[in-house]
């Protein structure tokens, strides 16, 4: 059976799911928004036929559509201020760095990302629109998990399962993100079976970071309800889950592969810190950690493991595997401090507003943040969408309150009979 078997048979099923969404919803913008998330799971890492190119074409189409909307409406949503500030930091870093091919490709990528991201953000006018999209992401994630299980059962791959993705970690990430809206918005009769299948898929994929999403949901519910009984229940479930994972033999928690991966990440962290200390104000330039890697790798000590030695000097053109470290190395310590402040401010915003009444908000935001501490996620609007989601709800909530206040002011005062 060919290795790209799943890559070839899965896309039509995702397209049919998107087609059903289009039939059920009249909004053109919501249909395009759903198309993007369909493309992420269906085409973005699918290198069979022309699927990868199709994803790029869809992104260009959405970016162009966003620019048309901006010209027509001639308005500026406050949520767009955040990606624009980050764009300014990128430009500042490139003023003091060679504008090589890595910098060019990453700069162009970011322009496309913020255009697509901006369309997604301005499309969701209220919580109803958001929940429609989150539920659709849950449906996509469930279908992804099913194809991952099929891949495992049929033995299509001898390595970790990944379905239509080219990386098992991002396969698990999408399922992890979708796990939360499945729990929050799926009908009861489908919810628990779906969650079981999705959890099994994450475990078999070998991804550790993706398991943060279910755990983050438990933490949020305990915090929100402040119930000792529920805290004990969720803690018991968590202990049982972790125990089963450790003894199942399906994960990489204690494997030599995991030890090597963690050692590599430690070395990359040291290299990123060295870059930041030598270039504290503007970093080495956006997208240029890869370019500069070989200039710093020989200065880092080797890590000797039981199953081998990790020597960075023998490697070339590696990434940080950590978005915060990437920002520190490529944009400098000032930008890093600003990002830390932004993350703390966002966490406080969620806490103060109790998730804006959206129980899936904190688990998705926090899970994406934790996942980004072990991977590089800033190259796609999918990750940025969840990073900025709390602020979208904040600005939408403020707009709604202003509209209500205006209505109160223009309505004539009526006396009670």
C-alpha cells in the first residue's frame, strides 16, 4: 500500500465536510474562513499531487480578498494593531541584518500570514460566528483523527502517524485544538466517542505537547467553577490518563528518541540565547536563525546521552523549535520582553473577563502557547488566530457595549404606567 494513500483519499472527505458547512451557513466570509481551516488540515502539509500548491493558492486568494475589503470599507479594526506592531519589529530587525533568501522568504510568508489572519479576525463579528468556526474545526479534527487511526491500523506508515500532515506533531496539534470544541459544542451522543478516538490518535502520534489541550480544559473548568468535587474528579481522571500513557508503550515519554529530542532543544536554546546576547536590540534578523546557526553551533558543548552524542557542530540550518526563543534570537531582547508582556496581559485579560463566556477560549489559547514552546508556529495564520483570539473577543465585546449604550441614549425615555 503506497505511503501517500491517506494523502490521496482524505481530501475529498474534508471538502465534503466544508461543503456541508457552506450549505448550512449563508455568510460568504464565514465560508471562506472555514475554507482556510479546511485547507490547513487537507492541503497545507500534503505534498501529494498539487495539494500543497492549492493551499498556497487559497491563502493568496484570501489575502487578496482581505485587501479588497479594506479598500471598500476604508476602516481599521483595532485587533489588526498587534500583527502590525510585530511587522514593525520584523522590519526593524532586518534593517541591521543581511536580507538573504531566508529573510526574504520569511518576510513574504509573514505578509501572507497577517493578511489571511486579518481576514479571519474581522470575519468573526460575535461569539456565534466564533463558535460556528470552532465547532467546524472540531469536526475537521475528528475526521483527521479517524484517518490517523486508519493509517495506524492499515500499517500504511512504519513511523508515527500523521494522516494528511507531514509532521506527526502538527497532526496532533490540530486534533488537540479541535478536542476542546468537540467537548464544548458536539451533541452528547457523539461527544464522548469522538473524544475517545481523538485522544487515542494523539497518543499514537507520540506527541506530548498536544495533550496540553485536554489538561488545559480541565484546569479552566476547575478554576471557573471553583468546585472541590470537580477538582478531585478531574485530578483523578488526569492521574489515570497519565498512568495509562506511561504504561501503554504507545508514547515517546521515556524513549531514547525523546531524550535526544529534548537534548537538541536544549542546545538550540543555548544557541538562541547566544545570538540574542550578541544582538540584543534587533536580533540576527527575522528568519535568519537558520542562516546563523552554523556560526554559533560550534560554541555549544556536546550533550552525551546513553544512546549517543548530540553535537550541534555537525548539524546545519536548524530551527529553534521554540517560538519565544526564535523571537529572542531573531528580533532581540527588547522584542522578546514586549512579547512576554503581551502574553501576560492576554492571560490576565482572559482571567478578568472569565473567558468572555467561551469555555474553549483558554484551553485553545494556552494549549497553543505551550505547544509553541516546543515547536515553531509563527509561519501560519492558524497559530496566530488562537494567539489573538482573546483580544478579538475583547474588542468585539467593547463594540457591542458601545452599541448598546448608543441605543439607550437615542431611545426616548418612557414613563412607567
